[in-house]
C-alpha cells in the first residue's frame, strides 16, 4: 500500500522505516525541515539501535522517502498514520493534544478521495471519536475517510523488533472496512501469528494507557518493597526473584532502582489520572498518585544515599554520575531520573561530572549547567563517589580494580542494582545498592 507517516519523531521515524521494510511505499512527513533532511540522508536525529542501517536499506529501495508537504502526503497516501507527540501539558497533568488536532485539521481538507487515517499517538480516551467526527466534517471525501486507532507499544532500544515482531496488534474502528485495511497493512505480522485484537475506539485508546499504568505500578511496587528491605536488612533482588517465579506475577519490571522516566510512563499515568477526573471516575485511579510519588521518591533517595556515603557533606565533593538517558540503548533524556539526580547533587554544591555513551549532547541541551565528559575515565578521575544512574553495558562491565586506580575514594552507589556487590566489595569498595543490605 501507499502510506504516509505524519510526524517523524521517535515513533514516526521507526514506523516509517519498518513499514517500508515489509514492502509498503512510505512517505514520512514532518514540519521540521532539518529533521526531514536528516532522515532523507539516512541519519536519524536520535539514537535507536539498528535504525541507521534500516533507514539506509529502505531509502535505497526507493520505498521510503521524506517530505514536509502535507499536500503531497494527501495526494500520495491510501493510509495516513498519525505519529505526532502528545506531551504533558505545561499547565496541568493532562495530555497536550495540540499536535494531534493540528495534524488532523491540516490533513482533513486535503483528503479528496477514500482513505484511512490511523492514529498511533497515545491520547486520552474519547479523543478518537472527536477526531473521527472532525475528519468526516472537514474532509471533502466525507464518510469515505475512515479513522482507525492503532496504539503503539514500542520499547526504546527495541523499537524495530517491537514494530516488526509485535506481541499484539490492537485496532479501534467503527467499520469492517477498517479491519480489512489494517489486516492488509500488517499482513506479514499476522502471517507470523501475531494476535490481532479489533475493538472500539475507547477500548483501543485505553489499552495503551492501561498497559503503561500497569507497568508503572509494577516498577513502583518493587521500589516500595526496596524501601521496606532497606529498613529491615532484607535483599530486594532476592525478594523480586522469589516472587517473580509466581507465574501470576512474573519477573519482568521487578528490578528495584532509580525508577522509571522517559517520554511515556510518567506523562501517560498523569494524563490518565487527569482524564479520569474529567470523567468523574478519578477515585478509580487514585493509586496512580502513589505510584508516581514512589517513583519520584527514589530520585530523592539517591541524593540522600550520596550524602550518607560522603559523611553528610556534598558540597565540594567530586561525584561521577554515570548515565544521562532515562534507560540504556537510548539517547532520550525526557524526565530522566539520572539527570534529575545529577542536577540535585549540583544544587547541593557537589562537583558533578556526567558521562553517557549516547545521551551527553541531549543532556547538555536540557541541563546546560551540568558538566558532561567525553569519556568514562574523565568522569571517574579523582571522584569521591561514583553513582551508576543508567545501566549501560559499559558501566556494568567496569572492572572495580581498574576503576579503583582512577578514583580518589572507592565508593559506589549502584542506583540500578546492575553490578555484582560481592565483586566490588572484594575489590575494596564501599558498595551501596537500592534495597540491598
């Protein structure tokens, strides 16, 4: 099929390249000309493992190209994917829908023939129905333009695999025709046995936010258990392993540490709470307030632990903060716990040096007062304390003996519980993890 992808940020760029990979003709559209130029040259403006190669491969086939023209998109596409951002509002916890609404408002008057508009952005429940009505009212093709809602479930660092080999495909539609279009679009995935769930708009919208709310709750639960473990001398890593063997619980997302961040979980659970309030069912989601608070409390705890490790004084102490991205294999620093901790340490007078293999440039844009280093050794040099804040493999592979020759003082806080405590302690280090004795 001839498809367009409107919005070529993280979601859109990956989706466009993957749709071209499975054989569709794809036009990626974005209002940012610099982004369009970079993608057209095979250079994504963010880091995602494998995306550079995938872009080069699909651009070379001629099935993928990029443009800044919505008019060209409307003329070209049989199906139009909406992949624009829905950030948290600057004035409330609600989702900011201006980009989604603008995309529909700009596209609709150009739709002069039958087509399908497919929403992938994460939106509050009820949004799709409003957009469907706007499309029918504004598009010259009227009722021949149908809306389908198809939420995305990408994990940063694994986005290509999650697109090409999804664990499920969910669509919300008002018509059998919408189902037929989506089956054609995702035919290779369906042939491989991917579950296909067709439902209404509201359910499809809720699937995404409910999934994120559940994952956030699971992370905050094990972090709450870490607080109890620290008070009792128990080991949260062994606790997580033990309860994870229960197949009703499972072991995924049960690693205690600094908590979640990024562009999805924090803003999605807050938007979910805000929407529940609008629907007058806010009591149903009051538990998410505590989920959010537990998560933020872990950041404060990291600073408190640093203060304890440095005998109560942070001012003037040199601290190596390892990690800026909210998770490894990404350069995304949105709502990054690592950078929040680094900034809080700096506010208390610490001499903070941050190193991240991929996210230093993005981190420096958002936190210009922090000191970023080009190499790991530069960050470690003469450090009074090391804090592992993002679990990059480069940090997991550090040799405690080698590192001990670089730092001033052998003290390390493993805020992601990704290191071997015995290995570091046997090498003479003062090791502190989260929720570990």
